[in-house]
C-alpha cells in the first residue's frame, strides 16, 4: 500500500509540472501574436491618408484589444436577438477583394467611406435625417402592476344559508348580468315563502270582511236614522234592503215590541180614566211598556256601537294583514327574490289558481278538468326552498368557492365576478417623487411580457404613505376592452416631470459607441462616415449632442447599428487579408 501511495504521489507531481509548462507556453504564444497582429485604430476611418498605424507599443496594442473585446461583448448583449451577422456580411461584401489589395488600395477605400446601394438601404432600414433641435423630457419611472377595477368587481354571497344543489359555472367562464351561477336549497327561504303565502291568504279574507262590515255599518246607521221619525213597523221592515246581519232583526223586534206595549199602555190608561179597567191592569201594561221601551232604547244604542266597533276592527284587521303581507314580501326581497318571482309565488297558491280558473264541470268523463285531474305534487312546492345565485353584472368569473352539496352560510363568499373591460394600473410612488406626481398628470404605461403600451391620466393618488414601504399609490384607469392588460402583470409608468428644448437632439439609437468613443454616422458624398460626437443630457428615447454634429447635417437616425456592424466586420476582414 505504501508503494502504491508513493507512485500515485509521483504521478501527480509529474502531471502538475506538465500543466505548468503548457500554461507558460500558451501565455507566451498569445503575447507574441498580440504584438505581431495589432489591429488598426478606427480613428482615421473615412478620412484622407488614413492607414494602419503599427508604431504603438505592444502594451498599448494589448490594451486596445482588451478594450475592443469588452466593447464588442457589451454591444452583443445590447443587441441580442438581431441578425446583425448576416447584415454585416452583406454590407461588407467584397471584403475578400479588399483584403487581397495592397495598403494603398485599402487607404483609398477608407477615404470613400461606407457605401450602400439603394436596395441595401431599404432592406436594412437606413433612415437619414438632418440634425436639428428637439426636446428632452425629465421622466419619473414608476413601477407597479395591473389589478382588477374594484368598482367593477362583485363578491357574491348567498342571501340564505342552504345546500348547493346545482353549480353551473366555473372559473374563467364569461357571464352576463342575470346568468344563473348556482342553485341553493334553503330551509329558511321555504319558511319565508310559506309565511308570505299565509299572509296573502289572510289579507284576502280581510278584503271580504271589511266591505261587509262597512255595508252593515252604513245600513244600520240608515235604520237608526229612520227610527228617529217613529215609523210604523211595516215601514221599518221594508227598509231592510241591504246587508245588516243580525242587527236589522234586533232593531225591528225591539221596535215592534216597543210599539205594541206603547199602544197597550195607552189603551189601559184611557180605560182606567173611564173607570172601565182596573188599576192592576194599568200597572201591568205600564210595566210592560217601560220594559219594552228600555229594551228598544238599549238595542238601538247597542247596535249603533257594535256596528261602528265592528267596522273599526275590520279596518284594523285589514291594515294588520296588509302589514304582515308587506313584511313577508320584503323578507323575500331581502332573500333575493325579484318582484316578478314574488307575484308568481302569490299567483301560484291553490286559492288564487282556483279563483282564476273556477268553473263547474258537468261532464263525469272529463279527464282534463282540474276537478278530475289526479292530484300531483306541485313542482314549485317540491322546491319551495330553492333559489338561484345570479350574476349582477357582465364579466368573467374569477373566483369560485362552491362545490355540489356544500353547505353555505350568509357570510360565504362563493363567487367573484369581475368586469375586465376596465382595469387599474397601481403605480408605487416614493416620497421623493410625490411633488411631481399629481392627479390629472399624463402617464405612459408599458409592460414587458406583451409589449403593450398605453397613455392615460392619474385618477387618484393616495393621501397617505404605506407604513411598510413609505410610498403612496397612483392609480390609472385603463380601457381593457381588447384584453391586452392582464391583471397580475407588472407595469412601468413614465411621467414627464420637466421639458428642455435644445439645439441638437438625436435618437439614442443613432449614437453608437465604437472603441470607447460615441460616434454618429454622417452621410457624405453618397457614403457614410463616422463622426465622433460629445453627448450631453438624455431621456428614455433621445440624447443631446453638444459637439461634433452641427444643425442641418444629414445623419443616420435609424440603422446606425447595422453600419457599426459593417465597420467592425470590414476591419476584421482587412486584418485577415493583410496578414498583420
């Protein structure tokens, strides 16, 4: 074992020595190649007498290579996804001939600048504009997200506890106002419906009692007024033409007895005065008369009181029945029943149905008649406690917390419907930006996942800061009828805080960085030459040119990157051809 261990250690030492030698050799070779093959500086591109400057030191050449590699790597990251390799090859076509030519030909080609045909300009989107004044906007960038428009979100709860019998919609389904989402069976609703039916039945009875009590009262008052004129019994009997119940008979009977005893009393009084009748007969007649008189007067007063009292009681019963029916009906409305459903419930009672279709069937063989139809349970009675959960608005079902057979309570949030035609963009505003963000300010919104863009106005800024983030929220209401703004996605808002008008402003993409210098491609004598520029202030889309580009100078505003790629490709091809 000790010998094996020594052999392994010796092998490892040999391998380490070989690796060190290889590393040193590769570094030395790379250094030699860098010193011998230093690329030309692009400073003289497009100027007369420019060529390859090989007088710089080896150290400077190595630093130039490293800077160029870093810049090319950065540009490759910035323009990832573009097919600039093909474009550069097309723009730099003929580079083989250029590489084969001598140094003098190479200098002459650079003096002419980079030339493109009309077809190449159109294919690569080259746009030339004259440099001129423009505006720069100082913008505030706000991050946020798309959320539901809470003014168009409905949380649906069951009005009555019950058990879910049918669930008809799922998350993501579009719904219209009035669409049935589910059906629930609630015992409390069934009880409320029965109470309403009972109250309506009682009210129907009162509707008959009150008119009868009113008729009896009116006829009794007329008879009592007639009795004041001391009519004959026959006249009194003939006055019983309307509904009076027992009160007419009582008054006629009492009045007839009163009239009979009155006549008997008068006859006995006359006979007593003539000494024809005895005093005992007179006293007996007088006693009967006074008794009948008292009974008549008592009956008259009692009838007057009772008919009035009965009318008041019938009126009160009618009012109470109406109140109970209204209370029962209002309870049904609270439970979610519409006016039409309540009316249908009242019309569906057996008494109402019979009153509407009441007829007498004389055909013993009739099988279609209601009286001969076999008794079957009424469907609305079999599902008296069932009620429908409906959507109150048009929208999309975004939440569902209900399954078949589940028992739900009055506080159960079983459905959520949102109208996605309108959404909110909630933007986070830090305390330092609150001065520049106000209600009514214009804002440009962008989202990365879909590239959607829109302009809007700030509808609201919260008057307080969130304690956890120390930031406020700015809200923008967006039209989302096309569905491009999906709730839950991130969004970025840009608000213009100030504006500056400057002499020369160009698009940011027209300024390219080549070997650490900012350049603009200027059109000159049919070709494009790199012109170093000094940039100043900038915003999201544009940049100020302080020096290097005069107003009125034609420059490449679009397609500058393709020209940059052509310059780099031509430079690499020329080095390969010259074999420096």
